């Protein structure tokens, strides 16, 4: 069977990063890899597998497959075909081990593994022949792609966070964390969270309601609740510098072959802000998003009413066209033309 693609799973204590081979809609591990995953020895794993087969819980024909692995034996690189076991067997062994590692892996497999099979950090077969250079080479390539892209800084930020080994785009934790990082970046540069910035800078009496950017020809209601729309060019430049720092940090860790976890970005950002004497946010700020959105909408209603009134007054000041006189002049010219005939000269 092909060695397939690689999906990484890091134990919750961070002590082990396990490479699961994804083939034919499931994942596979050897006995040695299961031993590392569940913190037991190989004979214990072998015994559990034998008991599972003896109890007819699973069938060898559907749960075991030979896969090639490359390893050093002394100073020689040797390729060996080793038995690997599918996800059903991995979960069954984890259940019999009855330790925290088994419970944690089972929870991850039941919630995140499907997403990882679709969008995880995957490697091709050639890279599998050199196990020390798979995940991190792929990570460095992704970092270079993000750095070279023309995306705006918040889009780049989301792409950087997605490089985290434990990132799950469907989870509430990931969405909340993204919002937290955005808030910390804004606070570092402006001294305000997103909600505070909207509350402070939205102004019904200011040109364009205080916005410096919006999507369409004129400011609309949905524009006024986006904090970055109130930022000046200098502030946007500083936010771009923070995103560049994130890329540098990700690049540096990948080169040192260090796995990046989502929660680590919080500390990385705080340390950067602190070392550059910028504001560090503690807590959630003094305004909620709901408060800021309601306030901005109220101010927009006043701003929009004033804008419509100004447009009405401008239209009223324009000189009226005397339609009757204009039509009379047209008719007069038409009669003259008819009397002279089409070929007559003036």
C-alpha cells in the first residue's frame, strides 16, 4: 500500500508529535508509533492487538497493512515494510490502554480528524522517505507563500494562525482566538480594542463618519462596524509590521523544527508588543462589540439623514430649466427649416 499523506497529531502535554499516514479514507500507525502515542511499551500494544483479534472485535484483513518506513540502523539508511494499523484499531487499543492519552486522541479523532484529512499538513511520498524533513519543509513553503501574497494584513494573519499544528477552522476556540489576536494588535497600535475604536472614532458629524476606508462609492451601514475602516495609513503600516513579525516567528520556529501551537501566538504577540514599548491588552477592554455596533448604527442613522438632507438641498439650489421655453425654441427652428426646404441655404 502507498505510504499516503501525513497528518500530525500532538499530544495535549506537547511531549509527542505523531505522524499518522492517511490512506484510503483512514489513518495508520505502526505498533511503535501507537506505543509513543499512548505512553506504553510495544509489547503492551502487541498484546492488546492480539486480544482484539482473539475477541473478533476487528479483522486483520481490514485493519492491518504493510507500509514502508525509512530508518537508520547504525549508520545505514534502511527501508523496511512494517505492519501498520488503521484508525479503528488505534482507537480500540487506546480504549484498552485506559489512560488520558487514549481519551485525548479519541476526542481529537472524533472532532478534528475529518478536517485534518481534508486540510491538514500533508506531504507527498518522496518526503516520507526522509522523515526528518517533512512537516517543517511544508511549513516553510506555506510561510513563503503567505509572505509573497498580496492579501491584506488580516487575511495574512488568519493564514498564519492556520499554520498552527492544532488549528481547527470550524472550532469556536479558533474563531475566538483570531478575534483576540486582532484586538491585541489594534490595542497595541491605537490603545483601543476594536469595540473601543469604533466607539471613539465613529462620528455622525465628521466627513464620511470618520472612516478612512469603505468598500463602495459611499459609506454604508455595514462599513461603520469594522474597526480597521477607522485606521490611518501610519496605523495600517504598523499593523503590517506586526504581521511581518508573526511570519518571521513562524519561519524561525519552522527552521528550528519546532511545532507551533495556536495558544503560543498569544505570548509571542505580547512579548513583541512589550519589547517595542507598545500597549499590551489585559482582559477584553471597556466596550463590548454589541455596544459598539449599536452605537455606530445610531450614529450612522444621524449621519445618513444629514447626508440625504444635504443632497436634497444641493438639488434644490440647481437652476430650474424652463422646459416650455426650450420646447418653443425647438418648434420655431423646426418651422424655419421646413419653410426653407431641405436643400435651401441660409
